[in-house]
C-alpha cells in the first residue's frame, strides 16, 4: 500500500474559470484524490426530471486531466426543495413528534419508500453517466449516515416499516409478546397493526420494544445504502465507499460495510474534544489545540475493521471547525500529525475537508486548505509536508496486532436504552480499555462481535458486550488467546431480558453477578493497592480465583485459565494495572507511554506520535512537540517537526 492525500472540493461553489487553477494547485501540493458531488443534487436536477449535468462533466474533465482521481458522491444526503413538495411525508420525525424540516441537510426518513426510489433514480442516472469515466476512480454513497441524529425517525413511514419488520422477525404476535415480556404492565398486543413506535410514552417504554426499534432503524440504513451499491455495482468496477463519523453508533457500520469496498470516516479531533467526549477541564486545557491522544486512533482501528482492512480518512480537519461549542485552531504540526497517525494505522488515503473555505452557507467558519479568497491557509503547508514524507515512506504494510477489542453496535443501543446509571455508556467503557492498552505502548485491533476468527491474537477484550454467545468465548479460547470479559458482558439476551442461566454466563468460568450498583460522581470504590472503580460496580461470587479486589476484599477481577471477568468500570490507574496483568498472562511486550506520547507499529516501522505541545523522550529518542518520528529499529526513516513554526 502506498498512502496518498486527497481533498474535498465543490466546483458548484466556484466560478468555472477557477477550477483549472485549483486543480493545478492541488496537484502541486501533493494531492492525488478529490471528492466532489455529494451535496449537488439541486445543481444536477434543479426541477423534477430536468437534468443539468454538463457542468459536472466539465468539472470531472478539468480535475481528471490535471492528474487527480475523482471520488464522486451520490447526492442523496441533500434532496432538493422540489422533492419535499413531491413527497411531503418523506421528512424524518423526532422523538417528540416534530418533523425535521427542509433548510439544511439529511432531511429524509430512511424508511420512506418514495424517497428511496428517488435516491435509486438519481444514483442510476449518475452511475450510468460516469460509471466508466476513466477519471472517476471511486464512489461515495450519500454522506455521513446518522449525522445530526437522523438514524431514528418516528414518522408514519417508519411505523409502517417497523410493523412489517416485526412481523417478519417474530412471525406471529404471540411470539413477539413472549419475546418482549409484554405481560409486564399489561403491554400485550393482539396484532402487529397495534404496534406503535417507542416514543411519547408516559414513562420509560419497554426496553425490548426500544431495542427492536433500534435494530430495525439500523437495518433501514443498510437497506437504503444497498439500493445505491447494487446500482453502482452494475455500472462501475470502481471502489465504493461511505464516510462514517466519530462516535456515531446509531446504526451497525459493520452491516453497512458488507456492501462496500472501503470504509472511511471524517476526523475532527478538536471538535470531538468538546462535542463527543467526557473529559476533565484539565484534560481539555492540556490538549485544547491537539485533540485527545486516543480518540482518532480508536476510530482508525474501528474503521479498518469495518472496511475489512481497507479504510480512508474522507474528511480530515485542517484548521478550526464551525460546529463545536468552542473551535480553537490546531497547534502548528497537528494537521501533519493527524495525517501521519492515520497512515500509521493503515489509511490508504487522507483527504482534507475542504480545499477552500466557503464564503457562504452554514460552514463559513470552517477552515479549509485555502482561505475564501484563495490564499494558502496554514494547513496546506503541513499537507504538502505530509505528501513529501509519504514519498519517503513509499510502500507500507499494516500487520495484525497481538491484542484486540470486540466492538458491538447493538450493545450501545442496549445500554443507551437502559443505562442504569447516568455516567455509564458503552463507548466510554470500551474507549477506557482501548486507552489503557495504548498507554502500555500496544497496537490494538478492533474486531466485529460477529467474528469467530481470533487466530494470531494473544488477548481479546470484550467490555460491555450485552449479549454473550458461548461460541465467541470458545473461538477466543481455540485461538489460544486470553479472553477478558466484562463489566456488563452477557447481561441480557437479544430480546433484552436477563438470561435464565444468570449473568455473565461465561462457559467454564465460575463467576456470577449477584447484584449491580451504579455510583454517582466522587463515590468510586478504591481498589486494593491502587486505582478505583467508578460508575458501574458488580458484586461477584464464584470459585474462580480473585485477581483484583476492592479495599474491602470484594472481588472486582476474577479469572480461571484463559477466561477472566471484570466486574467494574475501572479508572485509568486500575485499567493500567489490569493491562499489565493481561500482558503478563498473555505474553505481551509493553512499553509504557508517558503523557500524550503514543506508539503504533506499521509493519516493521515504529511510529511515535507526540500529542504534547512540548518535546517528549522515549529512551534516547526525542519526539518534537506535536511531532511524529517513524523509525525502523534505531534508524529514523522520517519525522514531522513543526514545533518551531
């Protein structure tokens, strides 16, 4: 694999005379890919059936002849205003019963069959016109599924589709009533036509009903995407991609990814600091202009798994964004650091959003590689430096890591349905385990919970996996790996009831959960010899040896052979101790990373990534503030140092 750079470009925003100059500057800067078209439906079809694609023909020609490879987006994320007049009931409806109206983007309900047909129609038009165009080297379906809380819709179209989904899943209403436990509170139904969507209830709706609706809503995204991929497959051999987002778990990305060739995601490290992470004020202040040292890496590893080894950054933050509560500028060096960190995790392409900052619309304050008047913005110089470093690196290879984390989207839906405690959520739990592994200098793979191939791994962690199938544990064991489960693993069945065998019901591990308590802030329980348990604590019993206990002697980590169970949400100190125990048991070589320094193996290359503003030392190697060192043994292959810029 030879990593490349790309950029997002909107020819419809600029005078046509500008396109050629922009394309030449992109190539001069080391950019080889350009994404266009994903928001341009009203320019492609200004009125129903009135196609105006000649401008797009010329744009693709200008970009392609300049030496750029085009990623063409299907424009279905922004249906034109006339579409609403044609299908007034196509709008999504929020949980309070309010329509999500026209005037921004993503204003459609995944379940609306009329809009799905319109999406198929426009996809077929562009696929047939450009499917064999030599300059169109990849396709993006839609844009950022789930953005702006648009996966769940409580529309009439969704209600009709949900009833049909339930009828297919359960067969008859008696089976549904039994599966959902509808004898509770007299919630039994006599017909699938009686089913409503689980919103606007007096108090908490039946969690089994909610979880079923979440699974249905995820399936609707998969179906919507598949309509487009089937049309594209019939017209092109180019790669098909979707650009997912950070910490958006409303639909199963693995399921959507089954119909695509490449997974990509949109990386905005500074926006995430304020918008999508639970962080202390001190942590935010320390990494205000760098981003969290692990957030981007986690998503790189997640989307590498979603893409079955192939993944891109489709949108990389090049400067301040416009959508977070606060939007600081990155420190010099961070755009290069984020880019090279993605390469270290196996990115085939890192594409910046966007080429030139928009002078109009909702994103006027979102920086690009150029200012609105065409001057170079700070991020462009760093992107060019990255292009030079990529030339130095040449071909690189991502190898399997020795430790993995199991990730499961339905577990997030389940624990959002009944969190039991205000500070407990699935992502936060999984991320805490991931960070601890990274602090120990370990490269980490993320694997789909449906996987049963764990060959090559020495340890596999599955925190918070809602429904635990015995075959998962046996597959980890057969691979010769240590399975570390919990907390809250195996706590419910697929229909959201406590398993009859009790929790966590791990085969050949005598550990039982007797009760669960959730802890408010500052009420964590101390772990003997260091660390504590916050948010979530289980009372464990059984004959398995105690590996870690609270100060009062209550077990918090129990293990038997190659199967361990963790009964609480460990803080960083406790997690670090647990990881060291895992490493000792599984034979993992660790290297403790100080502060915001991180390490990632890229084949035989070691990549050292410094999220600190100041230089950091690892052994005899110094890494500049906001810098990266890529080395093979003691030989430095390349480095990024903008600390004096």
